[in-house]
C-alpha cells in the first residue's frame, strides 16, 4: 500500500496500487509524467495529451514480462524504442519494486505483517516525486465465502419447483453474471498480465445453453420431447457453470484476485455459479429421465 508521496502530487495526477501487490497505476490529465525504470532509464511517459508510451528497449520493460524478473536482458541496452500503450492518460505496469520477488512465502519483520518497504519515483512536469509504501503479508480470505453459494442453491431450487419460467430465467442471469465477471477480469488487466479467460468462456457457453433452455421451456406444453430437450440443455448449462467455477475456485479464498475492482464480485460469482450449477445439473438430469420420450 502507498503511505506517502513526497512532495505531494499536483492536481490532475493520481497514483495507486491495484491487484493487491501487482500493478502500479498512474492517471494524469494535462500533465507530463515520466516513470524512470529500475536502473533510472526511460521507461514510461504520459504526455499532456494523454498518450502513454513505454520504452520497449528498457531493462525494466524486459524484466517485467515475468513476475520474478526471470528474463534475458542484454548487457548493452538498445536504443530507446517507444510504443504507445494507451491514449487515455492512464499507465499501468507490473513493478518489481513493490512486491515480494520470490515464490517462497516471505517472513514478516513485525507484528503488523510487514514484509518490506519500497519506493519508486515519478517526474511530473519536471518535478521529481517519491512514492513510498509498504508491502504486508496478507493471508487467505475466510472459508465463509463458500457459504454464499447456498443462496444460489436455495433460490434456484425454489424456482425449479415453483416456477419453471423464472427458473430458466435465473439460469440465464447467473450465466450472464459469470460471463460479465470473466470479461471484466480479462479486460481490466494489462495485456501482458491477462489470464486465460476461462470463466468468460465457460460462462458464455452456459449463457447460450441457458437461453436455449429458456426458449424451449416456454414451449414445454407442446409435449415431452420439447421438455426433455429443455431439461437436458439446462443440465448442460449447469455443467458449464460448474466448470467455470472449478477453473476459478481459487478466487474465492485467495488474498488477491486477478481483477481490478471490488474483489467480492469475483468471489460471489464463483460461489453462485457453484450453487446454481449444482441445482441445474440435478434438476435437468432428473427431469430429462422422467420425461424421456418413449418410441412407439
């Protein structure tokens, strides 16, 4: 976390840490901002017009491709090679100065859980500013987050018994929640840090299946064949929800989640996918077996 900026940043410039201990974000409007690299070399610049550029030849740029800095860096740096990375005045980058540089769990140095103190520099309109902060060890989130999945079980189960129309609609909404959350996770991180959008892919599959099941469910009165197909597809939607949750289950209790924004959204999404997915699979299979058409 950032604890001080000396001297204070002028109006129009903000700096913060996002993704737990992962990224530094600088937002500037109408100011010229430059970020020196690990060796003091030119690394990132934000123009007064909001154009953000990164020096792809810098040592910092090459080291930042890996969380632990395991990258080949030439002994003699190349010429400055600028690449535009944004045009909205916002720069965000992975910075080795603010996180623990080892896969092993760090030892804390005091009762607060302090791991290390860190500093980095920003130059705004020619004035140098020192950003200082502290890295704290943060453990796993409470297991109690999993109990939020009971809400999905109760709501989906109740609707499955009392209102088939609303039940199918609820599957669609939950699948949409997984799709949107997965999309936000993928889009909100820099391109070099984007994870495989598994929640997005399986959530989208569940959304498509849930919509088809909802359309067919409204026609279930046409006969057992239609109801059997709708039930089978809804079970498939539930299976896709469970796969989306299974691929992302660590996000429920992890201290940090690969998402820039309220982390509780990802936690609740995963547990809701689990609860609703279980009901969808059980209900779909049981109904499909019960109404399975019999050839004459």
